[in-house]
C-alpha cells in the first residue's frame, strides 16, 4: 500500500513537471516567462556566435526583455545539427535559431532536405558581403583575370571554400556569371584555414567575410572583388562584381528562426525586441567595428527577401529535390517490422534453442525496446518523462525481471530518474527534451 502511494505521488509530480511548460502561456503581456534559448549552430568565437552575443548583451544591458537570452552553441555538420534541434523543438517561442544563409546552402548542397520552409522566420538583422581574395603576389589582378583564366583552362584555378556553405555557393555564382568558367573547388575549411591555404599556395582564390579580410590583408592577402551592390567605404579601391560585368551579390545576413508552429505572439515579441536592439547606439557601434551593415526585416518584407534568396540558390543548387522520396517512413517501417519479427519469434519459443542463447534474446529485445522508446518521442510526440517512465521497467522486464516486487521497484526508480533527469536537463543544463 505504501508503495502504491509512492507511485501515485511520483506520477503526480511527473504530470506537474511535464505540463509546467504549458503554464508559460504565449500571449501578449506574459511572454516570455522563462529564458529564451538561442541556438547558434557553430562553435564559440565565430561570426555568428559573436553577433548573437552582441545582441544578447544589448538586450540585457538595455533591459529589453524580462528574461535573459541564453546562447547555446550546437556546432557540427555545417550548422545542421543545431538547425535540426530547433526545427524539432517545442514551438513555444523559448527555443530559436540564429543562422545565416547556411540554412539555404545546407539544403541546396544536399546536407539536409529542409530549408527556410521548415521554420517560422522571425527577423533579418544586419548583413555583410563576401570579398574575393588572392595572394598578394598573384598574377590575377582583377576578377576578370581570374574568371577568364578559369574559362580558358577549366579546373586549373583552385577555388578554396567550405563545402556546402556560402563560400562554396559564391564560387558557383561566379562560375555561372562567367559563362564557361569552371573552378576546381577545393574544400579548404573555415576562414583562418583558407587564409593559410591561400598564402601557402594551396589554393588560388577564396572568399572571406569583410571582417576576416580586414584582419588578413596585412598577411599576404589581396582583395580583387567585393560581392555587393556597391563598393564598401572601407574598401574604396575594390570594385564590385557588377562593375566588372558579373551580376554576383552574396550577402551574409543574420537571420532568426523559430520552430514552424510557434505562435504569432511569441514571434512578434522577439522580432520587436530585436528591432529595438538594432536601434541602440551600442549595437550600431559594434556593427561598425565588425564591418557589418545595419539591416532589419520582418513580416512581409522578410518573406519577400527570403523568397528571392531561395530562387537565387535554386539556380546554383548542387542537388535537386524534385521527386526525391522521404526516407524516414520507409526506415521506420523496416525497423518496426524487424523488431516485431524478433518479438514474435521469441514468444513462439523459436529463439530459445541452443543456437540462440538467453543473452542474445535479452539483447535483441532490449534493442527493440530502445528503438520503440526513441520512436515514441521522435515520431509519436510522447514526452520524455512518460516515455522514460515506461522505458526503464520495460527494459528491466526484457532483462529478466519477473516478480511483481522487482517490477514495482524498477517502475518507481524509473519515475524518479525520469523526473530528476527532466529537471536537470531542462532547468539546470537548459537542454531541450521532447
């Protein structure tokens, strides 16, 4: 009887914990009521991380939000690990993404099968443009020299870039604008790595952000073209691609995204806060320091801008998505079928022979339980707490536990662990759980 009371008490606690997020109502006047997590899908210290932290400090110092912004760096796979995490997060306004054109380049380079359509765009804040650079002593004096050489001798000009990023697509745009131009694309890496490869004569040309170029230019790097509509005041001697007859512009915009079904109230609130931050003197000064131009778009203007950018990337896409099947459901069917087959054979007694020892049986069934555990959260939308409360006793049962007392004990342990882990991950470590 005492055990049952403990079980009911813990279940009640779990219900309160799993429903507490619903208590933070998203509506005008009450949002936000807890910290907003901003996922930056790159490591600390980069361009995106720096800008997000400048925005974070501006909002905090000017008290533009009653709750803090928490920056979470989730690097990996060209930004797609972080973007996928936000795409799959609870659409309540408390988990958002800061990601530039990488959200488009990842899609059209084939890294992922989703792009802006998988999110709700909040705002576009600030932009910079890429600079095409060569070695100081390079024979290529202008962009025309570079492109004509790549047209006369295809694959002879080594163009350094980071695979599937805006630097890669900048090269693709230049190839298209130049007609018969064909670079040999070299996956060189980030800005510092490309600078070393350029100076070390491992590549012939590469794009840098304007801020990167201002740092690198004293170290043997020379700019031959600025991929913008107009010359930059800090580079008055560097022509744009358009001036040389090549219609290539590659802006690098800091976009803010929310999960697809995020309520209007949350999106509008965050957009308003970002706009207010952009209007502060502090942020204006920081933009000038980092050679970043002020920009703010939201609503219809932002939708129009994104549609235009998507059309531009479609023209130079590395992959086509027309007619491609969705692999998730077929793989799910295969996993469930194989797991069901294993369970069926066990219950029929066919895996209890000498050739199939008990350890193998328990291991196979434990894998099945683990698979169903993950599927229940990822596909069926079951909360982490309830899925874990069911998973732990099920795992114990598959491992051989049979007595009522042992199953009840493991069930209580599962409830305690599920609730404790939920609190630690979400409240202390600020990590999203289903």
